[in-house]
C-alpha cells in the first residue's frame, strides 16, 4: 500500500536553486537575499559537515570552485571555511560573502519568511553522520517556521535523517527515476520525490502522483518547460532563472 502524501503541501511552486539561482553566488546568504528581493518564497541549498561537524552550505566536496580557498571541505574546520571569500568568484559586488552555517541560514529564512529545501550533501564517506546532524539541527532551528523539506541523493543520509528527525518531511533525489522508486520512497516514508526534469514525462509524473507523492523537478530554466511540467502535475519547480521563472510564474 502506498504511503499517502500529507493533506497540505506547504511549499511554494517555485524554488530558487542554491539560494539565488544565477543572480548571486550559490549557497550564500546573499543568494537568499537576492531571491527574496525578487519575491521568491522558497530556496534550495546544499548542506554538509566541516571537519569539526559544523553544518554549513556548500555544493562541492572541495571549496575550490566557489571560494578563494583550496582543498577538501571535510578536512577543514569551520573557522577556516568561514574565513574564505565565497562571493568574489561570482562578481566583485558579492566580495566577502561567506559559506554560512545552517544556523545562520535559519535566522535569515525567518527574517525573509522563506521556506527551504535542505539538500543533505555528504562529503565522501560521511553520509550517515551528515544526515543525522543536519536533520537534528534543522528540527530545532526551524521549530517556529515552516518545516524544512529535507532531500538527498544519498539513501543512507536520508535514512539517518529520518531516524534523527522523523517528523521532518523528506524527499528522495534522483537524476533519472529508477525502476524501484516506489520501494525506495516508501521505505524512507518520503512525502516527495525530486528528479531532473530532463528525465520526466507526462506518464512518469502521473505514476509518481498516483503513488501519493509530491514531485519537485530540477533544474528548470526554460519558461515553456516549466509550464509543461506544471500541466503534467509537478508540484514544485527548482530554477536558476529566478529572473524568468519568478514566484508568481505559475499563478493563473
């Protein structure tokens, strides 16, 4: 028997990818501010652990691409990560931006009244502890806000999150949806499935919805594709192009 989705999906239709999409450095507070200025009411971000188990935002396993630092994030204490410039690579206007802690993100979400999708993004070999620590902190930090939607490509990380904070909603992430998606989502008591829009069809969307799951499609940057996915029944669209696919894009 399929697990029914909750009666209310509390999240907006449009989600800003990594905070501010293409308009700000990813996974920074400046990104959240940018999205909020354009009216976005929800953002997605990537959370992982420093060597001293501080939860902070970063997509990659190394800090090289999005900061002036070098090396594996898992080998760096957060004080060293916090000292890096995570904005100048994007543009001089964002110089001095940092990779924030999850605690700082929670405060900013409260100030901006933004919902959040926290993607648990473990460094290699740290799936279980990352899922556990992220979920434990998120449950406390967002206790007075809309519950954060936790997601991950890592089954082990999401399973650990489910054990640590069973009341937080979860969505399993896929690139292409595998044949056993029903079993995987059911075993984790997921409320949603998150998938690359490139691998979605009207038929597959219908099957996912019929299974009682909500569906988030990423990363959708063409307005016509966003409209098509919405017609098929996709519940949330994660986009880099928040300048083209804004908060009210799918509001009739």
